[in-house]
């Protein structure tokens, strides 16, 4: 909501404004994997404190920005800081709370806090922008995140130096835990002199970190640019063509280093794969639908920005309400069935919103938003619980980073694809088609999980 004010105040053209809007998402989504691995290597406490300090610094730069490029630099710094602090915070939750009912309750509170923060930020952001000016949006963030960085030693437990050797073996690393001492395979498993091996906390796989970041940035950039200019835009299709090459280079590097950024065997863990896939589907369907719903409210029903924002509070309220009830759901039916149930509720709610758009009904759309929030709350907590079921001290940050990266990539893909679907037919007809497509994806995912749960 502050973008028009920023554009007018700084005299930005449309291209620069789009980069300002996308700068945070690019750095946040791109650096999540590296940030999560850094939390495992160097400790959750320094990464969380450092990330929040970087957010505070970036917010100050944004608040004082005299030009568009300075504002873009500040937004990029904010995204990088979030990529360091978010996986570290999730890793701290996973390390402190053991698996079971308590962890489900803790992850429910984690999801509820995110939804409540997003809702309050949406409302307060509009009020601050309108009555105090857009610069105060960033000025308020700085002291809050700086206080979080300063309070980190009092909140997070001290860093633990985990023995990575026996733990990473199950994720596919060639470590001494897999072969008996004295065998040829054991000798080949040892890192060469001067190189880092499992358990050495002094070095990070920098080549892997750079390539994983490049892969995510290219993918998110391509779909984000397609959201505004369509897939005919060179800034959309060129990154999407380069992203697979970056992924292949990343995989080639990971096979050669003794301690890869992402242990290759982690992809064989079924619970992690399912959790990451559900996280991506949830954000792809609900984030894309939220953009289409906003366009419908403001362009078709001609509802004001304030009224449409208040309507979307029902969505956040649904997420908050469902997050508090998820621990009981997990105890009764388990995480896989809970993910299926939540996705089924999202599918039904998106279908209701498709009907609401076709009939141009505001009340039906509000009901659909509330239902989608409830389904998202259940499935989101269940997917995080299931995806982190096998983590330990050595992988908590990495898994948290991967799950958040999956959600960020799902958001970029969902918004771009659903906008493309909506553009095929003009007006409410195309928007209803986009809602129907999102509902179908959520329903198919729910059915797949239901079959898996029954097996």
C-alpha cells in the first residue's frame, strides 16, 4: 500500500519501483538455505542476533533513503537479515522443544505469531503510511529488530557444538560413521589436509551456498517478473532458463565437496519431502488467490483499499484460530492426515471464492477467505511438524531454511501462474478460472496425501 507514496516521493519509474517491491523477496528467498546452514555451523544465537541487527540497519537505510537505489539496497539488506534470522529462530524452537505434542503446540504458536504479525502489519502499515508517511514504516521496524538482537542472549539457549559425524551419515554424507576404521572406504572418507570435513565448524561450503542462492534468486526473479510483465518479458524467461543450469552446477559441486551445504541424502527423507511440497503448494495456491481476490475487490466490486484489507483480516484470523487447535488435530489423526484435511479445506474455500467471483458476491468471498485461513493454519503447522520430524542439532537450521525457501518459491510461482490464468479471459470470468485452478491443485494434493495416509 505504500508503493504509490514511495513512487511519488522519490520520483521512481515503474521499473525501479518493481525492483523495490521484489528486492526483499529475492534476497530473503535466495539466502534462506545458506542462512539455515550457517545457523547449524556457527550457532543459532549469533545468526539470529546478526540477522536482526542487519534488518535494523536495512530499515534505517530505507527510512532515510534519498533515492530509489538506496531504498533498494536497504530492502535487500532487510531480506538478507531475515534469511539469517528466520531459520535460526525455527532451529531454536526445534532444538528446545522435543518431538511430540509439545513441538506441535510450539509450531502452532510459531504459525499463529506469523499470521498475527502479517495481519497487524497489513493494517498498521496502511495507517502509518496514510497518517505519518511511508518512511515511518521502516523507522518503526528498526528499533524493534534491534531490541530483538540485543535480547537474543536472554532468550535463545547458548550455542551447541554438535558432533556432525554420526548424524549426517543418514543424510548421505560419507563419514566415519558409515565405514569401520582401517578400511579403504574409511580412508577415502577422510577430508584431504586443509579441507573441511563433517564436524569442522570453521568453514561453510561457500561454492554450494553461492550456487544455491543463485538458483533460488533466478527462480524467484523469473516468476516475480512474470507477475508484472508476463512470461514474454526477457527478465522473466531468461532467469527461468538459467535457473536449471545453476541447479545442475550446484549438484555437481555438492558431489565433490566433503561436507556439502545440503547433504544429498536429505532428499530421500519422505517426511521432509512431503513437508516441503505441502509448504510450496499452500503458498502457491493461497498467495496467488489473495492477489486475484484483491484485484477482484478493487477492480470489479470497486471496494476501497482499506475495506479490502479489512476483509483479508478474516483470512489471517482463520490462520490464527486454526493454529491454536492443530496440536489436538495432530494427536488425533497424525500430520499426514492433518495436511490432507487442511489442503482439502483450502480447496473447498478456493472453490467457494470462485463462485463468489463469478456471482460478484462480497459476502461469499469473505466466507471463502475465512475458510482458506482455517485450512492454511492446519496444513501449515502439520507440514512444518512433519517436515522437521527427523531434524537434530546438526540439521535444524538447514531444514528450516529449506522449508521456508519452498514456501517462498511457491509464492512466486503461484502468483505468476494464477495471474497468467486470470489474463486468459477478461474480468471476473478469468479471475474465477484462476480460483478454480488453485482449488484443483489444492484438492489434488489433498487427495494424494489422503491416499498416502491410508497406506
